[in-house]
């Protein structure tokens, strides 16, 4: 059976997520702010959760309708064939949000949707009580300009939770954003990669997983893995295929450094948990101490800024030093994500491209400086 699926993503990363979905072989219906809608069957649900590096969640679009009264919301929700999705003893929590809509009281919307589903399932299963003791079916009602969209979350815990981050640091970057920074760069498994402000190692770890073709969802669980209407055989087949797709023989040249010894230790432990510690060379060092000896190297970094540094003077001094070093690397490509608005002027060079991204709730820009491609490419 085909479903309308929605991959939600951080604002600014929709195009990257869209390419990932297309690479999996699925038809895109639309791309909007924060989401990509596409068509897929049960196997698509499994593959999307296992393989999408830049999506936050994979949702099933169950229904969409206009609702300006609670009766309309209730009746149209109850009319859905919920027994197709939720088992007799399935557990379901309804979350909601409302923007520019007549039905603005979110908690009441959630209660109405919950009651409608309960009444529908009681009729379908011919019972007077639902135990809700088994698998989870997370449901969301989202109302935008009086149009209600009912979705089910196939992922459960957000897809950025890969399972390898056992040690964290101050202001860690989400894994989905780190993967996106790598995918938006010129880096590939044949080129050298440096992250000179590596923190807990998220960027180099995500790069190593991309280089080795490790599915980001292999080490974690998903809500839909326990749903009765998705065959366990599909999960076994796709998980087996993902393990077979890994390239453990590839030789990656990834260097990660940070001035903080604590951060480097955290990064090493996280890389070991991700199974890529042999792909990354970690070093405690100031970025000014590193010898950038390779041609056609790539730098992808999240330099400290805002609450991570004490003063704007410190930020300016650091960015000036960065410009003095990286501007001279003629064959290199450099990529920096920062919320420092004067980055280009202080760095001393206008980026070939910059795009607005969000690092958590912080609005930032991804400054991209393109060097030449290696002759063999």
C-alpha cells in the first residue's frame, strides 16, 4: 500500500533531505519549509528511518481537512479508518499545534482528536475499553489556517538520536545538521577532511559514517518497528541490506581537533560508540597549531560563538586568525557555520555562498568557500 510520507527537517535543509529521498528512489510530491512530502510503501517507511541522515522525523500523513469547529475536527477524525493503523491494544498520545486558526486552543484540539480515535477504535474492535498497553503510535494534529493535518510519527525518538553520543559537551550540534554540513560540502571519501573545532566530534563522526556508507539508523529503535502492520521481515531484510552496504575497507583521512582536552575525550568515546574511531585522528590542539599540509583538503567547522565565548572581542580575534590561515590555502575548500553576523568582513573574504541554517534555536549562516576540484575529479 502507498502512503503519503512527510520527512520533517530543520529550516534550510529541505533541499538536502529531498536529494536523500530521491536517492532512495521515492517520488517527491512537494517541498515546503521544514518538510518534504513523498510517496512510499511500508518498505519506504523502514528505509527512510534507517537511511535519512538529514530528516528529523518520518511521518505518515493520515488525513487533511478543514476544521473551524470542534465538531468538524471530531467528526472528520472519527471518520478515518484508524484500525488500519492502530492495533487493539496500541498506545497513542496525541500532540498538537495550531497557527493562525479558529481552533487555537491546542489542548482542546488534542483531546477532541484523542476522543474521536478512541470512539472509532471501540467501534472497530467492538469493545467498550481500550487498554493502550502495547506498542506506541505517536499522533499529531497540526492546524494551519484552519486546515487540520493528522499525522503518525513512524520514527518515535527524533532521527538525530543516532545512539552514539554517549558523551556530550556544551552546545552540541545535532547529528542531522552535522550530516547536512558534510553533504553540502565538496567533501568525499577520497579527500582529506579537517574539523578544527570538533567539540564532541559530531561533524567528523557523521562524515565517517557517510564515507563508510553506514546507515545512521542502524543502532537505534523506531516506533514503527513495533507496529503490527509493518512486516518484521521487511525490517530484517532492510537492516541486513544496510549492514551489507557498509564499506569497512575504505580508507578515510579525517582529522579532528579541539583546544579542550575534555571535548577530545568525549569525541573519541563517541566515535568508538559509532564504530568509526579508526577513521578519525583526534588531537588536542589550537587550530593555529595545526599543519595543513594536504592539497585539496576540506575544512568543515562550527567555531565557538555566542554563549560559548566570553566576549565579542574574543570572537573577532579568533575569526581574524581563521582568515589569516584558511585564506592562504589556495586549493582548499572551507565551510564554517556561525551566528557571528560580521564573519565575512572580519574573516577577510566574502563567501562563495552562504545559507541560513538553525543550530538548535540559534540562527546561523553556513559560509562556503570553494576551492578548485582535484584534477582526478
